[in-house]
C-alpha cells in the first residue's frame, strides 16, 4: 500500500509500504477514507521538532474496518470509525477518568510498528477502545464527513481549550490563534454558551470563518495593540476566558494580558519557545492556567451528536483537498499558510 513518509525538513514523500496484517488478537485493520494535515505536523515539517527520516506520518483520520482480531468485540467489519489523534487502551486508570491523552499504554500513530493516518490502511492496537464508531455512516454525505473529520483532533482540542478555561453560559472569551484549532475553539465556545467571543486574527479570510463559527468581535492586531483593543471593549476588565491556541510567546502574552482578574487561561498550542509562566503575576491576578493535548477519545462521544445534528459544523476549516499522491503539495500550502487545513483522500 501507499503511505506518506517524512524524509527530512520540507520533504514529504509517498512510499510503498507493506500492507498491514493483524499481528495481535486485540487489533483491527482500517481502510482510511479521509485524513488531513494538522498544524502540528508543520513542527517536524519545518525542522522545529525532531522526527527520524522515514517516519510514517498523520494522526487525523477516519475509515472503514476491514479486519478484526479474534479478541475484538466492539468493532465489526464494515464499521465506520473516527480515530482520535492518540492511541489509548481505554481501560487504564488515566483512561477511566477521561484523560485518554495520557493513557499509560498510549502511543502516537505511526510508532511502535503501527501505521499512521496519512496512508491507505492502518493497523491499530486496542481496537475495542481506541476509536469511536459512527452508526449508520453509510447514510452520511460528503459534507457530514468533512464535519466529522475535525473531531479526530482540532475540534476536540478547541473544545478542550474552552473547558480548561472554564467557558460556560455567558462567558466572555478571547481566542488567540486563527488556525484550525483556534477557529474550532470559537465554535466550541459558542456551543458552550459564550456570550461574546473575541478572535485575534489578522487574516481576513480566517476572521470571516471565525465569524461564521460564532466570533462576535475580530481583533485584527498583535501584541499590546490586541490586548488594548480587548480591554477597551470590556471596560478595561478583560475576558473571563483566554484560549491560547498557538503555542508561541506572542500568543501567551496576549492571553496573559487579555484575561481578567479571576479569569482562566486554557492553552492547547504546543509550547515552543514560551517564556516561563509569571507565577507572581498569577498570584496578583488570581488567574488559573490549564492546558494540554486533548483527550479526544473522551470528547468525541460528547460532541458527536451535535455534529451529526448539524449544530456543530466546522467543515469549512478544510479549504483544500488533495489526493494522497499529492500530499506534499498540501503540506507546502499549509506551511505557507495559503490554506487553513488540507483534507487528504487516499
Ligand atoms: Zn489508558
């Protein structure tokens, strides 16, 4: 079968790899029908995070079960499944409390001999627990498939940012970051009942998407200017919840500056070069900070009904589609930020 591989900085190539076969009784083979490129894939693509050359890549995918091992009870051939961006066993103590991202037997797709998502097929461990089955998926149309795919990562991550920042009915929220995660954080905040949502975005096309997803105010500024505009709009108070969805020091400065006394910061941008958290300032302002990668396996069943009903639809984050053969073009587009998110069809 064909699969995307990382061959060094800026170099993604399709390679012929062995077809997966069941090796342990708890495994399943899934034929990938949709995958996509993640903003976090750009960290290794740009050489900013280490990844061995030849690595299999891709952690956001959905597909159809083709084979199951003899111990698998919750999946059957033909089931349509959504894969969270991390493999987890679903039964360990961490998984049991909903922190599936931190499964003590967890691993990333494409490691330990398992396949990754940007390819034709995937062998997956813990098949009974590591994916979510969508019932009657054969009745769903192409649009709904595009609405479901963000559950694998970015929509679950945006939801996690909002929960970690305690977004609830009536909250005033600032989302820092207009990538796919930031845009999904806007939609997730609206779903949770936020009354006002600032989106920090200096890109008109992304700001327009943010407005469609529920942003009430666009802050087309950076740094101190962005903070001042948010403060000016909130009687100099700041926001209840600041959602940091980038991972850079600049984004953190806006989150720190925009959050009100007694407010909360939820952060889901993978930190790269962020200055230490100013503990003394937190003490003076009673600000809470919480964040991590999202436990998507835990969130997908919570969000799925609203996606299937059409109430939660972020399908517009996919601004381009490429075939698996042309995936390198998709990486290039996302690296150059000419596309928000690229969908890949094997
Ligand atoms: Zn676990």
